[in-house]
C-alpha cells in the first residue's frame, strides 16, 4: 500500500503511527478482541501511552490532540484490533472533563483515563430521541442540599459493564423560559438507582451494548461537569471528537479489509494470472483505496480544526469526515468480501464479521441522513423540513 501519511503529519505523528501499527499487528488475533484479551490489549496500550495522547500532560496524558488519538484508533483498526472504547473514554469523556471539568474532577478522572486504569462510558442516546439530542428527556433537578437527582433511560450505551463511571447527558429545566437545557453528569457505576441491561447484538465486537436506567439517582453537587448554563457548547465539545474518532474507527476497518483483499488478489490464481490482474477485480479495489484516502484527508482536516480550537469549523468537517469514512468503509469491506468469494465468508479470513461492523459507522453516533441534513442546512443554507 502507499504511504499512510497526511499533509498535517509531523515527525512525531509519523513515529506514533508506525509504533501503533507495529503494536497492533503484534496483537491481532485474526478476529475481534474479546473478554480478557481485549482488557489486556487495553491495559498494554495504556501503559505505552497510546490511550491518553490527547489528554493534558499534567494529568499523565501525552499533551497532544484528537489528531494523535485518531491516529491511534485508525492504526489499531488497520492492524486488526480496534478498540471502540477509545471513542468513548479518552475522546469524549476525557476531552469534556479536560476542557470543562473542575480541578478536582480532572485530578480524579484524567490520570486513570490516560493510562487506561479507568474507563468511562458515555450516555446520550435515548429510546424516543434517536439522533435528536434536543429531545433528550433524562432530567436532572437540584436537591435542597445543592446535589442532583437524575431520572431517565439511555440505549445503545457501549461498555457500561466495564466502565467505572458514565458521563450522562441530562437536561435541567430553565424556570425562566420553561425550556430544558443539556448538562453533563459523571455517574459512578455503583450509584444507587443506576442500572443497566445487556442488549444482544448481531455484531462482532469486544464492547457490549446496554440500556441504562436512572431511577432517582442522587449525585453530589460536583457530579456536574462544567456550567449548567453552557448547554450545547459543552455537549458538542464531546460530540465532535466522537465523530472524528468514528471516522478513524471506520477507516481502520476499511484499510484492514482492503489489505486482506489486495493480498488475496495478488496470490489467488485461477487462470494463468493472479485474479488481481483482471480489471474487474483491480479497479473496484483501487476505487475503494481512493475513497478511503479521501475520507482520511477530511478526517485529518476535522481533527486539525478541532485541535486548533475552531469548534464551528470542526463540527462541519467532523460530520463530513464521519460520513465519508462510513461510506468508504462499507464499500471497502463489501468489495473485500466479494474479492475473496466464498473465502470472504470464512472465519479464517475474518472479513464477514466486518460486514455488520462497518455499517455501524453509517448509523452511529449519527446516521448519514442526519449528516446530510446538517450539511444541507448549516453549510448550504437550505431550509429545514423538520
């Protein structure tokens, strides 16, 4: 394959990419990381400093940005061992706490998030809200002592069973306007009234999905992250990295599948030449490679803008990157399976499991249709239909 460098790669980023790639290839089992192997991989990646490259140095992180963390996730995926919790724990939760948390919250959570000894899930999606974060119904009300009581439900929350806490998106009521405003709360896993139920998925992944119930969960005043009046600013400080990291996750999968297909096409011989010599095989693989590379450039742009502090520009680019990477990954996986024919569906090659996994990047954390809505409204200035 050609170089994986992008125009914004520094020597340090090139070295990071090479190191993570080597690490991933040394741990790829030929299938998804599961159970103890996934935990061991997470722990080792943490010790090497890969999990917290985006977090502040004073709290044990690498002092870099989402650009570097996206490189880590992409290379892990390209090597066959993606870690979905990288999107959630250091990218969303770590970023929000680093930007808006109190000194005490940073000291309590960031060192563990950086070295992998602590994980944090993220709870935003609700049964009746879907992609519309403005319809969140999980409510938070103050107690007389200044604490909080949370009530609500969340669905498709990754890794709650292994997380030490969950960053929950709730809403407080603005009594002056009657409107509800989003706020973020750290809920420890052992909080009374906090429970979760496994959602069986036909998806091959190390992290399980859960429904979360908050039934009169009582929290101290310092469970609130940031200002309760900041609203969407704080929320999208986590959602923009989520979209960038989902793009990295998709690109890693797409590259992994494409590498398998190219290797197969070089050596599989049915007639006198390897099947890769035939344009019906070669051209779709070339097209998949081009589309993955284009998506990588948009992801690099989104990460650059976010790390530069341009939240508005990063929001637009992150949505585009997530869309492009999701589409490119699905096409790359589909073409890889098709290239291998029957072998593409065997456990030996590990591609069939990616058929469902790749579609996750089209659906989560926001569907491609909602991204097209965002671009048509925010970028092109077209009117809304809703």
